[in-house]
């Protein structure tokens, strides 16, 4: 489990060409069981730590940002090592470059970030057993019901940037 003194946490790709540092605790950690995440990861779920982009610092290398489709229709940019192609984080279309969804498995010490919630459990693999004590929802959820107050406050500070990004997306779509 993570505590304030756990951070920063470092991570990176398999070949160590790309290294990054999460400078603070994430807002929330999702274990997503949607079919898109299953297909994209090649696994039964994706474990993503949501964090403000400016709290993730690249230490070595520079990721390739790969545009991929998403169920929302806004797409996502997946940051991959240009050499070994490991995905280290995503920027989803809704929040754009303002928020990173760090792939927890790419951290040097991923054990510090267990899921805060399991989402899209309606499409989870039937043999995946969810742990008791961790919230689980069939689709998405209302963050006000699950996020800690500190994370909600941090998210509120990002909202103007997220709204500006969404306005740019609407303008591109309509223009």
C-alpha cells in the first residue's frame, strides 16, 4: 500500500532506455476489466495509476506517443519506449495531456499501488476473482463516491486544463 513517504516511485521499460518518476501519489488506481483494455494489454485487465501529467517526470529517453482508438471515440496516446516498445502510460482523449494513466506494472516497485477500484467488471473474465474489500463496479463510476477528498481537490485544480483540452477536441471535430 502506498503512503506519502513511498514517493517518488521510479519506473520504466524493459530495456531501461525509458525511465520515469512518479513524484507524488496517484489520484486513484483503476483495475479496468473492459474488453478494450483486455485487447490492448493482451491480459485480463489493465492496472493504471491516474496522476497529473506534471507529476510524472521523464528521467531518461523519450517515449514515442502512439495514437490508438478507444471506445469513447476520442482515442488515446500510448507512450511507448522507442526501442523495446513497452507501454509505460497513456493519455486518454477526455483528459488529454493533462493526466497520465501510468501502467503500474512498469514501476520498479508496483506492489505499492494496488487497485483502489475495479471497473467494467461486467466484462471481466469469468475466472478472475475480485478481492473482498476493494470496490468493484460493473461499468464506470462517480468519482465523488470513491475518491479521497485530497484526490478530488487535486482533480478540481486540473479541470480548467481538461476543459480547455476538450474544447480543442470539439473545435477540431466541428471545424
